[in-house]
C-alpha cells in the first residue's frame, strides 16, 4: 500500500509539473503525456489536485495556478517552451514587416522572437511589451513607442484601462498578435481578462491583424475570448496546424503561413 501511495504521489507531482510547464493543457494532451494512466485515474487526479489548489480544472483540461491568477502564464516559463517552433514563426512573420509601416507588436514569447528577428528599417513600432521593446532597442532607424499602463510583472507587459485608451487613439497598418489558444467555433482566446480586452482593442485598430500561434495552441481551452477567426487576416504558425484549421482559413479567405 505504501508503494502504491508513493507511486500516486509521484504521478500527481509529474502531472502538476507538466501543467505548470505548459500553462494550460487539454485532457487529450494529458492522456498523450501519461498513456499508462487510465482516464478515470487522470480525472480523479485532476479533481484531487484542484481541491488541493495545486492546479485549476477547466472545461476540457486544466490550468496551472500561476496561469489563472490574472496573467497569461509566466513569460520566463514560456521563453524556452517550443523555441524551435517560435523561431520558425518569427522568421515567417518578419517577412510581413514593411518599411514605412506603423505596426504593433503584442506581448509574449513568440512576439518577442519576432522583434529579435527584425532588421533595422524606417518603421514605427508600438508595443506594450518590455521584452519586445528591449529587443527593438538595438535598431537605429526603427522608432519604438512603449504603451503605458499597469505593469503585469508575469508577462512583462503593460495592461489595464490606460493601455486600452492609448491604443484606441492609434491606427496600425499591421498588428502582430499573440494568443493563448484557439478552439473551433470559439475563436482565439487568452487567460487574462485584461489581456483579452487589450488584444480585442488592438484587432479593432488594425488594417490587418496577424496572429502568431504555434500548433500546440489549437484546441487549447482558455477563458477569455479575443476575436473570431474571421477577425484576422493572416495566421503564422509552425506548419503543424490541422487540416480542419487550414480549411477554415481557406473558407474565410485568411492567409495561413
């Protein structure tokens, strides 16, 4: 019995570690990651871990506690996650940046990778991300404007009413948007109410909206809706999105890179 108890504790610790590393996961992802654990046992584990406040159960999956306390996951945790995919996305997205444009680069690890890949050119760049601004500071001809607001120390970005009001006064040729998840019929979403309001405002102020999204975010549950698929012009990903997603983009006239 003691051995079984130890095995259970180790399994649940691994589940918590996995959820914390990903920020948010679907139940299907949990089943794939723990193939030797039955569905009933996994559901029991999630229920117990939720009761112990070690994770938070959501419809169709689970979130880390840090993810669910008003932020879109710790940026420091996201930087090293799926770095190869983010590099692919950044190299594709940087081809959409044109001299003379006014663009907005959203906060996040993938958008920061885009900023790191950008070449020096005559360009106006607005951002609410401290890490994006830091990457852009090396460029001489690019003018960078940082949107003011309340600092989210987890995502290293500014959010809140002041940030929203600031972008409402601006218009962008392109917005490069980061999202936490996409679900068919629900659209793009993120894990913070403040972030969702800010991102939705960005979409409304852009001539063209470009979503940067690695394929692991397809089907991932998140709480706060940002916009429908039809609300964007281009989706840049790592080549791993499903045929259903590609077909939905084609039906809506959305470019998928």
